[in-house]
């Protein structure tokens, strides 16, 4: 599965980069969403993919039975997902503001800071 | 000693307040500090100056790097400290009167006192690093003082020129000092000064020496860096008198003198310092005679003096070092006095050029008298201390082990023109026909006169008491520079010998040259052509070049197109990562293992891949958002399938909210339009695929490589026993790594406030 | 958004309190089972968003009583303060401190500063999402 995921994540990165490089700002936003998913999956895959062994400890026990999935990577990704939402919201509103001022959906027309 | 250095900064902080409370006598009040420092340093004259003790004090600063706030008071430091505080007293008092009523007078006090403190720190430092820090502080205060009249463009340009030249040299100096510290094994001067053999025979000796020499030459305006000093005369006159003749420009000379026992005495040392110094000396005095602006003449003659000092330190014999210290003292006294006189002329008549002056002696007899005394010392005429210094200089040059012929020729030629300069300064403004000036001249007030009177008188007294001057003040300084006591005794009269005859000859020739001054200036006009290719032009060109280069580079890199920024960043990433992967290809095994796949996983992956394709290719915003939703929920499924229930839940919730967010905003933006032509799309697609391929390769290679055990083991083992939690992910978030999570929720809150602000501001924009 | 069907409106009306209670449940059990401040906060915020969809901004604001911005502040405050007890117990900042209690219904319970921290996270997440969504919806109207 790791091999397959590696190719999927590569594909996600490629799609995200392509979208971010478009001139349309809406596509830029879509690219951002793709990029944060790609990064999360990258970390998730790199931590090794374990089936049916969530990092939970059974009631009354002091340690999980047998090997469990890497909890640290999960903790990282959990906050990354939420922060990704915050950043996305910020970016979206910023882009919307810029659009209102510049009145163009074209990144190339936003390159001047003096408007 | 720490207090002696810091008090300058402390009083500087109070200076504007003092100035506001006492606008008229603020100068005198603030001058009490240098006076007190002078008395304090003078109280060490017996112990340090006469008995040759060395005081050392040290405070910890950055002990881990071997940097201490170490201070050292020996003969050389004492000589400089006395000059700095003594002349500083007159300068501060003088500035109070000279700039009376000036809008920024308070600031001038601040800068002058800061400079004085930095300069004291420089000459008292026993640690190379703290010495360098103070060195740079003097450059910065000098910059601010030269640019004091910041409304004037030439002043700003001159300030910048001085700063660039000295700071560029400072950079070289820092490199040299750090290398010196590493080679010598210590940053303490007291230890380095005893390691001459090890240092001069080290392979890095030449680079170290040259780097330090560049630093010293820029500071002390040696050829080819001499051009900034005359331009620095844009500063108010007391500043020129203090920084650009008596003290700061001598910092380079001080450093060379200070390091003479550690680095000096080699052929390289003598060649570089001796020849450059001699040439600077000649060039300086030549340009001085060619100039007519009062401060310019004095500035160029300062260049000459600095050249002389460098040359003498370069020669490095006991005789030469004796001459250097005597010359240093003589020059500080007479040049300080003359600059202050130049300020008086400017202040009382409004003239800034010798050609606009004449016959002022009647209106200002006291000023004229003491200007004459100082000029006699400048010309090296018996019985002034300048005479003693000049005789010693001739003696040292004739006795030089290397290049004696060249040095002697240049020295005599310089001495001739030195007499001319003295005559210009001492005679031209005061005697002869009365020239009409802008203001009608009066005798200067005491605050302005005090400096020239005392300094010129000292030139006379020290000359008459030459042997005492040596035993109380110069002897210890010469010992410090030489590294061992020197037998040579200084006296006013040496009998009739070769140096005396050279002095007499140069006096006669110099006066002759003064008589033909105008003719000389006309006859040497060709020099102006040379200036077009001189170092100053090179400086101007390179500054222009740097400006153009940075403008070009900014246009190239900061072009405002997100695409190109991304291309540069991503392209570099691909190259860097790719080259590393390639370099380590033998150590990396790529993970190619499809054996563990289960059918439903392949289906999930297929859905994810097609949703991504859909998001990229669709031309409708709605289906783009829908495919984003599909991607999000599939990713959530991946999390759930691979043992991450918390992630799965979070992802589902966030996906829901993301869709709400996009619905709220995205549909108020215009539809997709095709903006890029096909070949650009292909180019972007190529780059995007390259990035994707790099990431895939990276992941395939990383997953077979483990360098050290994961920290997760600790978290898994300690979660229940130590943190009473059975959901290890949550325990990590709220217990093991709380501080990280705290930072993350702060980021969240900031994003929310940012959004709120952007929307609120828009509402306000519409209201107005 | 008022033109939505009666069914949705009624469902939402009953769903909201249920979801909010569920979110508190998720928050409290988060230390032992899947859940926790982030997830609980998102559930609560999503519940309010649902309410927003079948009413309007003023009534949603009225419903939640507290300005989401204040939730941000309180959340950050609680989270930061939860690190302080550790300092007084002679440990490093943010070292967790626990108290064992025997409560009437729950039996033996451990209360600790991590719970306080998680409540802070919960408040910040709700505050963030609602600040963003509500101000966007307001701009819409």
C-alpha cells in the first residue's frame, strides 16, 4: 500500500502545483486544498501504514497489545488538518478581498501592490 | 574602566534633557564628563605612564565563545585615552557655542558623547571582539555625525561614502581578527602580544595581516581609501576636529601600533605599511597644497599625518616607533587646534575658503596668535613639539632598514609642502590685505577659544619639556608599541645634524612654495585629470553598479508573478533533492511492493485518483468543489482504514466546513476562464509532474530507510502509566506536546482574527 | 437561506442540542477514546453552521449568546493557564497535574490540567470556525 500511496501522493502534489500555477485565483484556492491534503498524506504514509491497530490502549491496560500505528504522526496531521482549514479560510477571504479591489480573476493583474 | 566607557553612553542618554534645561550652558555642563574622565586617566600617569604598569580588568560577556569585556590600560591606551577625553572636553564645550540655537544641537551632544565612549572602549579593549564592536560603533557614530546636516544631499552622500568605506574595511578587519584569534588561540590582546614568533611564522600570517591592514587603512584614510576623509568635512567643524583629525581616524593607526609587537617586524609589514604610508603622506600633503577650502586643506594634511604615522609604524625600528608616538601626540594637539580655529573663522566670518580670507588678525588677535603657534608646530619649527616629532621622523626614515631612499625622498618632499600648508594656515587668513567677508569678524567667545589656546600652548610646552613628556607620557606608549622598553631619549635640541639640516632646507623651500602658491596650483592642474580614474571614481562606479545590480536582480526575482516564484522554488527543490537522491543511489532501495494490497484499498485509491483528475480538468466551479469534497472524504477513508480514527473524524468534519466555506466565497468569484495558452499549460504541467515524481521517489526511498528509533515508542509506552490517557494521539496533543498544540491554536485564532479584520475593514471602506 | 424546507428546519432544530451534547461527550472522552478538543470543537461548530443554514445570522448569534471572538480569547486563556499549576508544583511549565476524586455517579475519576487544556482547544476551534463562517455569512447578507 505504501508504494501505491507514494504514487497517489505524487499525483496529488503534481495536481496541486499545476493548479497553483494557473492564473485563475479560484484554481489557486483549489490547488491549496489539494496541497494540504498531499502534505498530510505524505506524513501519514511516511510514518508507515498499519492496518487495524489504532493507537488506543484497551480499558484497564497500561500499554496497547502488540504494535500500533504511529501516534505522533497522527497528532501532527490532526492539528495540520485543522490549521489547514484556518489558513484556507484566510487565503480565501484574502483572495476575495483582492478580487473586489482589482476586479479581476487573473493573478497577472494582481502583481502590482499599489492599487 | 568599564564605568569610564559606559559613562559616555549613559550621559549621552541624558544629553538631550540637559540641553533642554540649559540650552546656553549645556555644552559646558556636558563637557564635565570628558573633563572628569581626563582627570581619572591623568591620575594613572604615575603608575602607568611613568612606572610602566599595565592595568587589566575583565568582565564575563559571552564566556562560551571566549569573548570578555576585557579592558587594558597601558602606555598606548593611556596616551589615546588622555587625547580622547582631553580634546573631547574642548570639543563638547566648543560645540555648545558653535551650534548654539541649532535645531538638532541635543542630538549632536548625544552623538559626540557616544562617539567618545566608543573610542575609549576601542583603545581600552583587551579583547579583539569587543575592540571590533567599539570599532564599528565609531564608524556608525561618525556616519551619523558626518550626516548631521541631513537636509543637505552632499552631507548625506559623504556620510554614506565614509560609512561604506570604513564598514567595508571593518568587514575585512573582522575576518582578520577572527583568524588572528583562531591562529593565536586567544582573543585577548595580552596573550596575543606575547606570541609573535608563532604568529609571524604561521601560514595564514599574510592573509591575516592584509585583512587587518585593509581595516586599518580604510579607517585611517590611507591610499587608496584616503578619499572619504576630505568629504567627511561635511560634518560640523567640532566633529571634524574631534573625529576626523584628533581621534577616530587614528583608530587604524592605533590598531597597527597595538598589533605591532604581535605582527610587526616582518618584511611584508614594512613593505605594505611603510610604502603605502609614505605614498599617502606625500599624496595627502600634495593635495593639501592644491586645495583652497580651509577644512579641505586641513583634512588633506591630516591624511599626510596619518600616512606618516603608518609609515613609521611600518618601519618598526625603535627609533621609528618613538617618532610615531611623538608625531601622534604632536599632530593631535596642533590639528585639533587648527580645526577649531577653522571653525572660528567660519563662525565669525562665514568664509569657508582660504581665498576668501585675509587680514583677520586685527579683528581677532588672540585667535591669530594661537593659530600661528599651532601652525608652527604643523610646520615642524623649533621650539614646538611638532619640531621634535619631525626631527625624530627624519632620523627614523634615514635609519630605516628597508626602502630608506624612497622613504626619505618622500619624507623630505612632504616636509617641504608641510611647511607650505603651515604657512597657508598660519599666515593667509590673518595677514595681508583685508578681504571683505560675509560677517564682520569679532574675537571668538571663550568657549570657542579655549580649545585652540590650550592645545596650541601644550604644543609649545611639551616641545620645551620634551624629555619630561617622554618619561611621563610617551615612554610607556613607545614601550607598548615596541613590546619592550626603548632607550632612545627625546629632546628638543639634538645638535646640528642631518635631520636638522633637512628641516632647515624644507623650511626655506616650503616658504618659497608658499610665495608661489597660486602658481603651483595652476601648474599642477593636470592632477585633476588623474582624479577621474582615481579610487574615488572606482568607489562611485561600484556603488552605481551595486545599485543597478540590485535593481536588476529585484526585477528578475521580485517580478510579482506567483508562477515564476514557484518555478524558482520548485525547480531548486527538484534539483537539490534529485541530486542528493542520485548521489546516494547506491544506498537507497526503492520500495516496490504491491503484494499487500486489498481490493477495497485499490478501489479507494482509484476514487481518489479520479477525483483529483476531475478537480484539475473540470471547467465548472461546482464540480471542482464537488471533487474536492470527494478527495477529502476519500482521504478520511484512508485515515480510518489505516488505524487513525481521530484523523478520519477530523477530516470528515473539516471537509464539511471547507465545502461550506467555499460555497460562501467561491461562488462570488467569477467563473473559470481559460487564461493561459496551451504551451504554457504544458510547461506548467511538466514542472508539476516533475515535482510529483520527485515526491514519489522521495517517499519510496524514505520508507526503507531508518536512521534512528522513533520517539513514538516512548509516547506509546508512557501514555497510560504517566499521563492517564488511553487515546495516545490525544495524550500527545494535550500532554506530551502541549506547547506545540498551544502554538497551533494561537495560529488558528490568528487566522480567524485575520479573516474578521479583512471583512470588517471592507465594511468600513464602504461606509466612508 | 430561509426558503429551506420545513422538514430540514425542524430536524435542525432538534439536531442542534443533540450535536452540542455529543460534542461535549467527545470532548470529555477524548483522553481515552477517539475524540478530544479538536474533534469536539469541530462537531459543535458544524452544528451551529447547520443552524445557520436554516435560519439567519442574527438568530444564530442570538442562539449561541457568546460572541465567537470571545470564545477565541477564553480558549487561549484556559489553554495557557492550564500550564501554570505545573510551575507551582515545582515542575516545568505545562507539566500536567492530576487530582483523583470519587464523584457520586462517575465513581473514581481523575481530573487533570490536560482536560483544562483540551477545553481551551475546544473553545478556540469553535471560536475560529464560527468567527470565519459567521462573518462571511454576514458579508453575504
